[in-house]
């Protein structure tokens, strides 16, 4: 009995979004400045953040810099630059340079915290639904993915893993937003095939396992 259906059968099936979402990817990411950075709509901030994180990863992982040492060296360099800058301005009677007192405003941190809080709750809710076994195919696929992730984690340090997660956040949403229709199409086919494989396994293997009689509870 064939397990997979033909492509003509798949074309008649209504196409759904990846992970069954109903909202656009920008709305899923929380919208606002966070979505702009992850989707590379604000290219300057996204590029600056990517370059900065890459430099930090090179310093800590490749050059094996210590965090305290790096912080001290950066602080010393910044203080020397500011001192020379102001001293030169006083010597030539120039106007003092205007230095920023804050890097990001309060609303940006609140938006980031709100987005992380919302995404964490959504992930936890989805995890509980999968763990209940309502979708057996998705349940076993999640277990396999988590096991694969645990194996891969043995070959990465914590810093490398964080940097890998950052690279994924900076690339996967952008690529998915650009090729959304193609990804949804092939992901839908893959999920349908996985569900049919599990149904075949359930009917040909699990249902043939002998089970003892079900004991009925005695009624008083």
C-alpha cells in the first residue's frame, strides 16, 4: 500500500501557513522595531547588530578574550578618546562635542520585553499542546528534533550556541518572509507525508499489538 500521496492530491488540499499560524510573520514577531530588525527592514540597525555580535563572538570565542578584561579595555579606550576630544576642543576653543546619555530609549526596552514575554507564552502553550499528544505526528517529530538538538549541543559551547541562535534569528525570519509561499508549500507537503507515515505505522504496527481486556469498574 503506498504511503505517500501524489502531488495532484496535495494540490487539492487547502494550503496552510507554517505551524498553523493565521497572522503574517511581521505580526508574529511582535511588529514595531523588533520586527524591523529581524526582517531587515531597518538595514542599518540590523547590520550594526550583526556586525557587533560577530565581533563579540570573535573576541570571546576565537581570540579567547575575558569578559572583564574586554570591558576594562573598552572603557579605558572610551575614556581616553573622550578626554583627548574634550582637551582638544578646549585648546582650540571649539564647541564641546555632544555625547549621548543613553543608547536606547525606554520604549525600545519595553517593546523588546513585551515581545519576548508574548513569544515565550506562545512557545510554552504550543509545547503543552504538543506534549498532550493531540497530534501524534507532530509529537514524535518534536521529540526527534529535540534529541537531534541535544546531540548537536554536545559539539558547541554555550557561547557558540547563543551566537548560532542569534544568526538564526537574523536570517530565518528574513528568508521565510521573502520565500513564504515556497516554504509553506513544501513544509505542508512534508507535514502531510509525516502524518500519513504515522497513520500507516499506527494501523500496521501499533494496532496489531495485543492488548489485555479492559477491566470495567464495579458499580455499587
